C-alpha cells in the first residue's frame, strides 16, 4: 500500500518488503508519506519526529 501511495519514499526490497528510502521525507511529500503510514495494512510503519 505504501508503494502505491508514496513511491518516491518507499521501495520494495529484494525480499519483497516495503522499505523507506530517504532519511527524510522530501518537501511536498509529507502528506503522501503520512497517508502511506496510516494505510499500512500491517501497521509496520510509524512516523518519527
């Protein structure tokens, strides 16, 4: 789900898991990254301030 909502931030690992790429979310993509976090079906992603 996160790859669909914010492909600029999330990528697929060789093992098939979604991973966050950048250390910081690029400007302008904050809302898309939050939507990806909120819609994660596994609740495996969290936002760190």
